[in-house]
C-alpha cells in the first residue's frame, strides 16, 4: 500500500508496524465520496483505543481530528505529539458551545472529519452526550460509525448515518450497530 497523501510518512509507517505487531487489520474505510463528517467511535473502554483508532485512520488516509482537553495540547511534554495526531483543543473553563464550534469548523473547511467518543468516558455510560448529533445536524454532514472490535482485532468504519432529527430513534439505530462490536473491556461497552 503506498503512502497516503494526507498522512505524514512517519505516522503511516508507524501505523503499519503497529498493526502488524499487534495482529490488527483494517476492516473497512471511509467512503471516498464523503469529505466532511462527524465520526463517532464506540465502544470507548480503554486508553489503547486512541492508538488503534489513530493508526487505522492514518492507514486509511483520513485526516481525522479529535477533541481533547486543552491542557493536553498545551502540555510542554506531550502537546507536540497530540497536535501531530490531530488533536483539536477544547477549553472547558470557558462557557462556549462546542457544537457551534464544530459547525463552524465544518463550514470553514473543504474536508473535515471530527472524531468524538459519544460516551465521553471510558466507563460504561448508558446516556451518550448529544453534541456529536447536533453538530452533524447543524453542519448537514453524515455521522460515520468508527469502531474498534477487540474480539476480532479489526478497526473500521461502519455505514454513514444521516441524522433525521429524532435523536432517540437515531441513537438507538446507531447503538444497535455498536452492540456487534467488542471493546477492550466488554463490561464497559454499549448495552
């Protein structure tokens, strides 16, 4: 597989090595006709998820950006690493709308995929945060279903989902897809 144009060479080859060493494989990728999307990743049960997910997106040539606490990007020891991986800093000390900020980012960019973990934590969370859904609605972009399946050692992207405006019904359909995927710690996953 040739080096992908969006992916820096170091991260592409590191990701190839990482997947080879750990026995993981890509199951599917982002459809090439989708240039803008909100991507959710579930189940999110471990800090290892970042390494596998980021590696998968480097191999897929998808310039995914993901939100993290501003302190991680400003940190003098790991800030450079977080920025090179695609981190978008979120300042939680200010009373600003993350949803509005994401809609604005979509409107300002020709290509943009923002990755969110709707659970918002690595612990079991029966209620998802709704921001990803309303950001997708506001920006008029699909929601891509990114996944890591530890049972099968597969990373990929499920179907594109266009929000209808009925949050409860839509998230139930989305969660049905994720119930077929196994997180690193299954007991913390979607039920």
